[in-house]
């Protein structure tokens, strides 16, 4: 089942400066603050700052129940895998693809 976009990740070059900017803009303090991930909860979305990204820019991630099946549907539809399924900690799996128009589609399974 696809639960829609619930996470947007922004790669940034200065985590501290970006944390200050996003905290001020979103008007919330981060719920996670580590060197590799700073996360903010806004309503039903997770806005994350990361120090680098294989996708090369901001990416919206769809939350799915079966990441393998979702990735297969996307690759069968002609997308190119950017990030293979990876465990990023705590059992959270992520993957991403690029469609034929150059759009990046991210997937997350908790």
C-alpha cells in the first residue's frame, strides 16, 4: 500500500546553518539532531536535512508497505534506480529512482 508523500529530504552543505534556518521557518525545533540527519515534524510530514544525497537534490519520499514490490513496479515502468534498497537505521528502508522525465521518486518502508 502506498501511503503518500510523508518525508522530504533536503541535502545541505552546512547542517548547523540549515538547522537554524529551518527551525525558524518551520517554527519547530528538530526532533532528531545528529551529524547525519536533522529531522523536523510538521503536521503529518517529516522534513529532513542530510549532509549529502545520491539523488543530488531535494527528494519527496513515498511511504510504502512493501518497498521491494514498489521498486519493482517503478523499474518495470521504465525508471532507473539511483539508490538501491538500503537500511538507514532502525529498520527503515529507503530507495530512489529517476523516471524518464528526470524526476526523482523516493521510497521509504518502516
